[in-house]
C-alpha cells in the first residue's frame, strides 16, 4: 500500500510541478521522493518508539530496528517527511513551502491506501460496539468492533483529498495547502480516535484521550497557526 501510494503521489506531483511552472526539474522530484521514502520510514518508526512504547524499547534497544514486527506512527512519519523535504530543498535551493503544498495534495491518497491495508490485515481496529456494521477482527477477540480503519480511510483519505483537490487552483498563497492538510488530518484523526481501540500499553490518558488524540491536537494547533501566518503574509 505504501508503494502504490508513493507511485501515485510521485506521478501527480510531477504533473502539478510542471502544470504550475515551478521550475523544479523532473530529476529533482525523483530525488525528492528518495528523501521522502527514507525519512517517512525513519520518522514513522522512531515516532512510534518515542510516543507509543518508549520504555519497552529502552529495555529492548535492538528491537527498534525490527520493523517487520510492526509499529509505525503517522505523526512521526509526517515530521520525518517534513525534515527530509526541508534538507533536500535546502541542498537544492528549492522553495520548501511550495514543495510541501504540492506534495500535501497527494498525502490523503497514501493515507487511504494505508488504512485499507490496516483493514485487510485486521489491525488498528476499533472499540467494542453493537452498531449494525460492527465486525469481529481475528486479533480483537470475539466481540464485534468498529471498523475504525474504514472511518479513517473515508475521513483522512477520501474527504481530505476531495477538499484539498477541489481548492488547489483557488488557493493563491504559499503554505495554505500544507497548513490545511495538517489541520484536517488533526481534526479527523482526533475524531476517529473516539472509535479506535487505544494502544494497550498506553490506554487512555486521564481516562479520556489517547496518545493519538494528544498528537492530533498538536496538529490542529499547528495547522491553524500555519493558516493564520501564511494568510497574513504578503508575497
């Protein structure tokens, strides 16, 4: 799913770079995606280690590299991608904000594919419920649960993509698209976390919110701040 997402993202970003006459050469986009793929994997892995299971990895440090055992964090992956893109753009003297705006258009597709993969694998399932569409997941015991992966696919993937894509030619200022994406993801992820089973090693903080909601709250703040800052900028 990651592979399909990156291929689709790469093709659309190539098209948008050319259509918008950014002056960014095709070979720069190819090299950018090498940075993005590596920084995504590293960021997602270390984000999971840091935010979701730090004590266990401190006691089992070599397990940090056992990515085949699972454990990836979107929030960490996002920080990784932004860092990788920044380093790449700085080295190539490219406009970091413009690159982020264009790449952000395609991220919801990758999220949708990733959540579909989670659903197929029967992982990251929802909380126990009696709604008519509840499902029994092999790793979730005998009780029916929310198919929260599909909720995330719909909101973080489809809805976010439709909103961003429908506005892409109406947004004139740099930084608005990436800020809007960060805001939308934060809101949608925070909402779906109410239906998603909390990580067993963490549970709910204060009996109310999950780690995913804490991190998503920071994204909402960051997204709103970005919208405010970039909207006021004069170019």
